[in-house]
C-alpha cells in the first residue's frame, strides 16, 4: 500500500541521491570543468524547451573549438538505418523483489569492470514503524527522446539511433565526461581501466560487445578504457532477436521490453496504464523507461 502513496517526487528524490557531484566528476577530467558544467545546465534547458538548440550551439561553438580543436563535431544525432521501431522498457515496481538478478545478468552479459553497472536497483525504506516498506527502483539508462547527454557531447560520440536507443561510439569518445554530468539519471560511468582479472582467472580473455568483435566494423577498435559507458538495451542482443539480458533474467517478471510505437505491444499498453509514470518527467527529456507504481 505504501508504494501507491509514493509520489513521482519521492521517486525522483531516490534518483537524485544516486547522482555524483558534477564539479567533482569533472575535476578528474583534463578538460574545462566550467564549460562542462555550463553546457550541462543549458542542455537541460534545451530539452525542457527553454533554450533553442541553435542558440545553444552558437553559444558554445567557439569554446568547444578552443578546448577540443578539430575533434569538435556539430549536430546532435546520427541516423543508423531506417526503422519505425522505438524500443522501450516498462518496469512494474510491484513485481520487483529486489533480487538484483538484473544487475548480475547485465554484468555477466556486458562484462563491465569494477564500479560500473549499467543496471542498478536503488533501495529506500519508507513509512514509519511498524508500517515500514522497502521500495526497489531498478534503473537502466532511460534512452530519452531528447537526451541532454547527446547535446553536450563535443565529438558526437553519444548519439541516438532511429530505433530510440541512445548509444556511445567508444572509438570516438574522448572521455571528457560532460555527458555524465548532463545525464539527470546518473546512468553513465567513466571507465578507469579496472578489471576483475585478479579475482577471476581469464576474465579479460572473453570479449564483450564493447570490448571486441561486435562493436562496429572499423579497425582498430579500442577498448572503452578512458571513455564513458552506459546501458544500450543490449543492442547486440536485439540485433539477434533477443531481449536485453536484464529482461530475460528477471525472476519476478517485472520487466517488459518492446516497441512503444506498436499500439498492440505489451509495453505500449502498459505505458498507457493509469499506474504508469516516468522519472523526472518535468525535465522534458522524454525517458523511454516507464514505471508502474
């Protein structure tokens, strides 16, 4: 019953507690901290409709060229094939039991290093004794319609596919971390190059889609070390006709994945349920991970 009483602001507060300190995050980057902080703030104004995108680019173009030189690429989106599919996910919070199987499956599938999890399950106790309940809030990347992380990327390493997925080209990413502080959901992490090799013999011998053969067709492919990483809805699995690993392994059947543009799909119907809500909906980013309260 307590879950029903929680407002969207209550869930947004749980998300805010996850966010890292923006200035501290960029202080560890070799690039201009103030530029990244200012761009992140203005990118959020862009997606909220409070700042024109052309004005945004005009405002920062000279500073970006000065800071990043010829690496700067204008534009905010790349088209990669034509499709009418818009991938999205619905998570039923009543069914989530907090088992963390989604986190484990994601780590096993994407072989993420220590400190990096594309899927996290945030927990918070609500209510007063003896009426106390634990709320589980699973969080992958939101794959927003208007992602502020795309707006701030000076080299267009972060871009949105036609199918709705926001992804990263690690060959292009320079690790400036501007996208990390622009993301209002804390869904991005910087890869410092840590490994489980000392704990798991042969860990680095197995490639993941980001580290090896399935990530792009260009050579040479670099690893994501020194770049930013995030959930991409297991794009490599989608291309094989499979569901994201977190959806496939959810023991509570709390996750649903499919085409939001298909009115007959399960996710589309659930997304229009009276129980449905989106995190930080007032920002205007348009997240495509929808929750059922």
